[in-house]
C-alpha cells in the first residue's frame, strides 16, 4: 500500500467524551468521520439509484466480497475495469472479506489453519476453499479503496474456548493477509475479534499491531446476538482506551440509530449496516415522533430533508398502512409499501449484512411488497 494515498487526519476530539472527528484520505476521495456507510451488498444499494445515494450525502459505500466473487465473479469485475466502474460509483468503496457470510453457512463450513472450506448453498451448491491469500487476490481484483482481512466471526453466545480459537485463527490469517496484499492503491484493514471478552479483544489487537502496520482496524464480532449493553461493556473500553489513536476504527455491521450515537461517543469512526435500506424496501417508515391521527394533514416528518420524504403526509402514510397501498416516500425511487409502526422493530433485529431477507411478517400478512423490489438472483 502506498502510504501517501491513505492518511487519517484527526481533526478534533470532544473533551467530555471520546467522540472525535477526522478525515480519511483515499484515492477516490476524502471521507469525513464519523461516517455511516450504506451497504451495496452485490455492488448495488438496493432500490436506490447511485445519484440518489450521492444526494443523500453518502461519502463511501460498502460491497460484499463473498457475493461478488460468487456472481458475477472477481475476474469479470476486473475485466470490466474494477468495482468503481461496475457500480458506477466513483467515490470510495469498502469491501468486507465475506467471512461473515461464509461462516453463516454453519454446518456447510469446515475450518483449518490453512483456510475455510464451504458449500455455496445460496448459489449453485459448489464446494469452495478459501485461504487468506485467495481472499486477498479476490479483494485486489475487485479494486475497492479499502478491503478487510479474512477472519472468523464467532456468534453469541459462544464458549470462551470457541472465541479464543476464533481469535487465534483470525490472528494467523491477518498476518498472511498482510503479507499477501500487494495492491498499492488499496488499504487493508485488520479486524479485532474476541467476542465479549476484553482480554481476548486486547490479545487480538496486540497481535495485529505486531504483525503489520495496518492503516485502520475493523472491530468485528458484535451485533451477533448480544444485547447492546453487553456489547458496550467491552466495546467502550476497547475503543476509547486501547485502540490506536491515529488510525480509523470501524465497527462492523452495527447501525441501529441509537447505537450509532453511542458508538461515536466511545470513539468509533466508521459504521455500516443494512438496516436503513432493508427496513425501507421492506415497507418501514420511521419518523422522529408518532404519526398521530389522520387529521390534520401535515408532512410526515418536518425534521426530515425534503428528498427523504417527498412531502408525504401522515394521512397518506396511515391510509397506506391500513389499506396495504403503496406510496412513494422518496423521489425517483420504486414504490414502497408502508408498514405500521408496531412492526418497525421486527425487521430491524438482524443488523449484520447477511445478504438475506428478514423473516416474513406475521403481524401484517396482507401488506404487499412492490414488484419493483424484486431483485433477480
């Protein structure tokens, strides 16, 4: 990696908390932190045109290495000029390693020190073996600005022995990824694992610092089943007391609105999550206050920018929820069904980007997804 292409400038720190503001410089533009990254799992932020993503203020988007390597394949994307041209997004892009998706296959996964063997049961059923070196080759062909090491993400709950093994494996793989990564215009971030055990988190971080000069660090293994209080018991001291000060900290797969604010407060710089786009396309409309009655007819949320509500009224939204009708909450977008507020949290439970749809609604079975939301496999 060319150090001149990737720099992180720490601009300001809040004297009363651990919140901070910075600028991460990349070959495709600067990123002001703290930043939330919209997720375009398969090189597309679902249901939102690229220009609208820009207008909404996104400075960087995320894509998924696992899904892109399965279809259309890293070689195809490389032949087409790389991920930026393929996506028609010319700002910064981050690609995760795909490890979370690989390990979500559960019984179809076999782990060794050498790598991971898995069955692609969400595509064509073939057997695939990835080493850290294979994973870096895929990442370099995709050509994102930032890529992540291959790691093992343990779920929750898990025994300490299992988490300790995941730390050991992730640490070994981090060293091999670091040695295998040779693309100058792409930054490789290491990933801190360790579950809910602070001592294992610190062991993971220490090994990353010893094995190479990573320009930034992901913090993985959170939002995998634990409640947020449990998460912050270890996340808060890890980020605020032990993480390197002059390198960006990326909390992976976490995007609940209140958690974003709290995460910034403990010193996190970068976040990603499918929650905003998933809840939006599945028919959830959020606002700062209760919708209230149908009368008087007022804007859905006066605090929301016009582009995000298209002056939709509470009356329209309540009627749509009651009659299973579709309304357009954002200009230039496909229609969206509106789901009653009581269902909003149901689809927000899984925040990590699995590439799968949330469980089918049970409280409002008659609400229809628009045919425009159907994505071909």
